């Protein structure tokens, strides 16, 4: 049984003994600073454009109403991400991209394309319809998909499956819908100011009901299809080029198609919107909700299946794979740590759970041949993080495992133990032999 995990060794120097210094543009702070500057500039420009179209009073009203569904949507996507929560920086970037960069690209491109069509065809009404049903879905979904692509390319370690794609895409679309709702609600308020309407019969109330009450998940629903495509691409599978290109492309095309159908529902008559809403949007939302919940349960099952190897090697206690594979047990462990040792201990338990989940996913990808060349280094990093927090996390997880174990009299507990249950010849252990598997034993 291991008593102390080895820490990852620094990379070896080049063969000639010289050290290669990165160029100034390769430093992380340069890239991060450029990205922050780009998003801030986009935010200022989109703020000026929206305020110009709505007026100051309309902008403030639209802002106050548009912000209402944002906490609900973000909380929903964070709940989905509870199994293996990604860094908050990724979510902040996604929301900022959707609210600033994607919204700016959409407003500029949609307006320019609609004006060009109106001039070329001398039919402003037809140009507006074409812009809403064809141009807007293509432009907006492409702009939102760019955020998912950037996280997939540059934060690949944090993008490991379908749920990661759903969360990144959903938060991006939430930011985009936030800015778009400011524009629509602010414009509706300006219309009511001109006509003198107020209350339930006002355009503002009708716009709020349709966009915030009935369809707050509309934009996230479209873009989540793109996120699922990238998530499928990130799953452990073969390395064929088609498997890496087709899922994101198909997801983007489906998102554009559903977006076009949603925008075009207003042209189908008085009840066209409600027909599309009931026949297509509600079933699609229910189906995607089932998919992401099923995927979340599948990830928990992966944790339970992959971590017994590390319990056999002594890195985890026998009860931990079961506790870490149950959301209820995780919650009880954090509550136990907070009650007995304070908030810092609860935070340490939450971090322990996140690192253990990442370790399980890493091993799962490794068994499928998709872990990458840094598998050993990453495994050591995760094991070292677990070992640093073991004194706080282990008592809490053991308590949670005992509290959530199935009450079957005389039966073995649902986690592997050294005396019975999984033996060293069990398929869960990759190396059968006379001693437990240790990933750092030479």
C-alpha cells in the first residue's frame, strides 16, 4: 500500500542542454489579456448599439427584465455540471462571448445582409422575413458555436464529453439571449411609450411573456445541439477524421435548422408560433433533458467503474469509489465536512471529488486509447491533489458511503474491499498478480 504519492517530475531539458524560451506572444498572460480586451471592446460596442436603438430608458428597462432568467439558466447548467465541474473561467468566457462578441457579430451581419437583400430585391418586407428565417439562424448559431470551438481547442483538458459541450454551449447561448432580450424588450418599451400602452396589454408585457416566460431555453436549446456534437467528438472513440468533424458539423446544422423553424413560426399564421412550440420545441426540450440526465448518470457509473483500481492500490479507501459515484453521497460528504470542520474543509472535499472524477475520466479515456501523451503526468498530478486532501476528505466520504449504502442484511458493501469482493484477478484491475497495482511502481 502506498504511503506517499510521488509528485510529477519537471520536463527534461533539451538534449543539447540549452533551454528554449517562449516568444512573448506565447505567454498565457498575453493571450488572456488579448481575449479580455477583445471581449471588453465588443461589450462596449454592443452596449452603444443597443442603447442607440432602444434609448437610455428603454435600455434600462430591457436590462432589468432580461437579467431575470439568467440566474435560473446558469444554475440549471451548473447543476448538470456537478459531476465534474469545469473551471469557472470557462463559463465566464462563454457567457461573455455570447453576450458581447457573438451578439455584436449577429447584429452587424444580420443588419448588413438584410439591408443588402432589401436593396437588391426592392422588397423590404421579404428581406426582413428572409433575414429572420435564413440569415439570422446561420449567423447567430455560427457566432455562438465559435465559443464552443475555442474551448474545445484551447481548453481540451476540460472538455471531455457531452455534458461539457452542453454546459459551454448553454451558457454561451444564455449570454447571447441576455443581450438580445435587452434589445427586444427595450424596443418594445419604446413602442409602448409612443402608443401610450401599459400593463398586461402592452407590447413590453407580451414580449416578456414570449421571450422570458415561455421560451427562456430557446437559444440554449439551439446551441446545445452544437455542444452535443463537440461532446461526441470528445468522447473516447476511434481517431478517424470523420468522427472528429461530422458530429460538430451535424450539431451546428441541426441548431441552424431548429432556429430557422422557430423564427419562421411567426409566418405560419395566428397560431403558427404555438403550434411549433407545442409540436417541436417542447418535445425537443424534453428529449435533450433526458439525454443530458442520462449522460450525467453514465458519468457517475464511469466513476464507480474506474476508481476501484486506485482503491486496490491504496490511493483511495475501499468505500470511496461508491461514494464518489453517488451525487447524494457527495452532498452528504460536503455537509459532514462543513459541520465538523468548517467551510474550508467542505471546499477541500468538493475539490477532492472533482479531482477524483477527473481521474476516473482520464483512466476511462486511457483504456480507450484517447488519453494523450501526457497521461502519466496528468495521472500523477491528480493523484497528488487527492493525496494532499485525503485527511479531510476520507472521513467525510466514508461517512457518506455508510449513510447511503443499500440496507441489505448480510450482504457485502457495494464497494470493493481487500478481503472479499473484487479480487486482483477481477477485470476491474488491469494488472492481476500478487500485489496491488501501483501506477508509479517500476
